[in-house]
C-alpha cells in the first residue's frame, strides 16, 4: 500500500517509527534502541536513515526529545494555551540526510513555569480518539515525570509535572529508606497502606510521612521486602492528593489516563482509595497525534485523505 507519511516518536531512550497510508492507518512499525542518549555510530543522521529506510521519499514528522536542547535541533516551546492548529503551524524543519524532517514543538506553561516535549503529541492523539474530552477535561500521563493536562475547547490550557517516578527511584535506590534492603516482593496491602497514609496526611503532605517507611520497618509492622510498595503507594497517593487539592481531579468527574501496564494499574488502585474515577484513554495516542498534526500542517496530500 502507498506510504503517505512517516512519523517518528523519538525520545530519550527509544525511537519508534510509523509508516502511514493515505487514511492514517499505520501500515508498519519499527522500534530502534536509538533514543537521543544512545545513538549509533554516525549519530542522529545514521539513526534517522535506519528508521525510515525503504519507506519512500514522503514527509517525515517527529516528536519528542529529538527537538530538545540535547537533541538533533532545539525547537522552541509554545506557550499555552495551544491548539492542534497552532502546533502544526510551528513545526521546525531540518535537513536530514537529504530529506526534510519536520519537528513538533513542545509546550510551556508560563504560569508555573513547566514544560513538556512529546506528551503534547499524545494529548493530540487522545483528542482525535476521544473528542468529547476536548471541551473540558483533564488528562493524566503517568511516568517518571507524570503530567496533569487541562483541556478546554480543544486547547491545552495548562499542565503540571509531578516527579513521582523519579522520586520513587531516588528513595528506593539512593536513600537510607531503600539502602541494603532485600529484593522487593509484591505487597498490595503495603501499597494500599501507603496510599491511605498519603490521603490522610492533610496539609503537611506525604513528604512529612516518607520517613515512616523506615520507622514502620524498624517497628516490625512493615516487612523490609514491602518497603518499595509502601513508598510507591505513598508517592502515587500524594500525587492524587495534590491533584484533588489543585482541582485537577474530583469525585464528580473522571480523568483520562494515557498509558497501560503495571504503573497505570497502580494509579487505578490508588484512585479507588481516593474515591476518584480514572479511565484508560485509547491506545496508540502518539501515532494518532502525529497523523493529526501532519494533516493540520498540510504535510499529507489532500487526495490521500479524501
């Protein structure tokens, strides 16, 4: 089938490529271990050539850290509020092995300030598949740096980053709380205990309760193998506590969550303890978002989508 677009999701640790037909269907995918932190010999051009090899001379659109300060070419952030059309109108181009590569800008919320790069394309992908959320809604993108994204009338009006995943890694790997502990064993009770502790921490927040992971272990009421799950619950629970306090989430509405797997399962369990409703967003948000931005930018021949 005819290739009309190549999309690249190029992050810090991965490079995923999508080959699209004229209706936006992904005909073929490639996954390469060439994030911007571990490039092959020949650097960005060599990785790019492998990603698009034998897929034809068609427009190429990339999102993610490839456009960051440490990427191939730094692309300026767009301030919120931002729509799909505004994203599409701010693409930056560079010559990539004799071809033109279009780079999607990241977003900046000047009120905090805060930034995202790559997640904006996932948000567009959610809007394509769940247009009802575009009018007024909230998205959660869990991860090393979780993002809470506010939407109104089809625009990203603001967002906030919560470093839950990175804090968990630091506490379990580089702090007294996780030092010299035996390998962790799954303990859902410990996780739920941590979530409840965060929920009930009040104005002081979970930071005032983090050391309880060690105290409970020394008291014998928390197994050393369960400390990691307790801390996971405490940190995810505090993220939800912050979301409620900030008005990003409440019991009367639902939040759409982008992602899948064990981490998202933990957020669903924690939300239940808080009395919140989190719903899974559709899959393949990045590939849908790349296609939508390309279409808005006029990179796809009009006869292809007719």
